C-alpha cells in the first residue's frame, strides 16, 4: 500500500532557479541557498521516494482568472517547465504519476473536497524552482510527481483550516491507494514577503521562525488565523504559506525534525525543512470508489472517469475543438487531414469516419463532444441516441413521449 515517508517544506522563489541555472553555488550571497538544500537532497537520496506530491501555487502563468480554482490536481503523465515571460528554463520535464493522482482524486472527492483536474499545463517556478535544487543537472528526475495547485492569488481563497483538513484527507487517500509506493509530501511557498504596493519588500523574520515552530509543534493554532492576520504577520503574498498546512495535515501528530534552515537574502525569506512521522504511518481504507461501486454493472453504461478521460483525451480534445469555426471548416474540407494533424491514431480516425457513436463512447469519448460532431456532420442528437441503442430513428422515437428532433447546431 502507498505510504507517506516524510515531508519537505521549501520556499519557491524564482531566485532559487536563477541561482541554480547560473551555477552560483560558490557565490557568497547564493551559497547559503545551495547549502540549505543539501540535507534535503541527502534525505531524498537515502529514502528514495517514488512520488513527490508537490503543493504549489501558479503565478498567473498556466492558470488565469477566467477559470480559477481553489484546488487543482494534476492528472497528467508529463509536466513541462513553463515560459513565464522570458523563455522556459532549460530543464527536463517532470514525469507525473497519473494513476496515483486519479486515485487521490476519487478519494478526496468522496470526502467532499471539490477539486478541479488539469492536463496539458506547464508548471512554473512554484514547482520547478525548488525541485531543481534537489538533483544534479546531469541526472534525470529520480521520482515522479503529483502536483496540487492551490489558488491563493485571487480572493476568496481556501482558509488555513481548509488547507489543514485537506492534508488530513490526503493522508487517508494516500494510505488507501493499493500500489506499494513511497510518497513524500512537498509544500512550497513563502515565507514572509510582499511584492506589491507601498509595503513591497516587507519581511518578518520573527514571524517566519514562529510559524515554522508552530507548524511543527502546534499546527492547529495556525488554522485559526485569518488571511488578513497572515498578511499582517508575513506580507500579503507571504500568506501563501497556508499551503504548508496541507503538508502538515498529511503528517502525524508528532514529528521528528531532520533538517531546518532559514535565509533572507533580499525580497523573500527562503526556508527548507524535512520531517518524518514520530509514529509509523498506519494503513487506512481499502481504495474502493464507494460512490461508483456497482455502476459498472449497469448495462450499456460507461461512467466518464479520470481513467476514461485519460484514454480518450486526445480524441475528446479534437472533437471539442469543433466549437471553433476554423476547426469545423478544416474538418469539412478534409476529415482525414484534420484528424492526422490532431495526431489521432488509426482506431480513433476510423471511429470518427464511420460515425460509430456507440463505439466512440466505449472507446472513451464523452457524449457532449459527440453532439458537437453530430452538429458538424448534420445529424440531430436523436439520431445519435438511436444509434447508441442500435435502433432506427423511427423505432427510437416510438419510445419517446413526443417525436421531436434537436441538436446543438443552428
């Protein structure tokens, strides 16, 4: 069964990646940063986790305010470094552990944490800057990640208490995952800093050290502080440190501290820490999706799970893009060329060409992209419904109270 082997806390400033990329380990200003990460690297080399569940916030790079989520879980296989305006860093992409991410998603939703899920999004310095300090540049990443993006920039944001409770739910979700995995929880962000307004440049070392002490010994006390109180003590952007409470909630009541550092070179206090549970991690749960248990036995029913979404993602993306007039024009002009350009494989192309509506569903398409295809090729939703059941339109209409036809086309 999966188990949490320990936790890492780390700031995630862009300056960490800056120092790493320019090999400034011998510069007297930057040297303390490299020295702070050395014990973390050693712990990872010794304990060899399979997965780093990495809690971070995006900095208006891959996530914008047209759709802003409190908690967004990455369920992809690969994560590229993001271009934040000056070009992406020359660093290897990170491999994701999509099966674990899907398992956590199922468990957390059952515990009433309403997550969103993302794919095809690069990760910015919130994730890559600290992680890049944990390996030699010549090495591949020795672990996979599950990224959890927390929306802390546009208020309202999750409370400190909500973050702590999410961590507690994560502990149960990881313990319920059936594969034998070693998981390390990585919390990024903070410490004290403010990067806007007349208070720009604010720091508070006294609070930073107190926060780290309370996080270790009395995390419940930190859950009662409001966002304004966090901003007063640690700066407005420094209030992102509530993400560390997700990590702390995933750990046991008592911790063994293996490492802790603190350094304030300029705008942001940079800290690192490593903890393990003082009491061995217990196993909880059985990994069964209780909410969907039995649905697979319903005849002719295919729940659109994250697994099905992953399998049919490319196909669904292609069909979804028919909402754009230029994509519809390309498809009508040359179906095969449009599908080849979208990298659909032979099976997917065949299903679309034959308008095999039932086969498309069985393959992994969701109905609501099929009705977009139906609109483009000039058939109604009722034609699709009938084909799903293996009936003629006339026979299907006889099962309805009224013989109407409709679709999403005008």
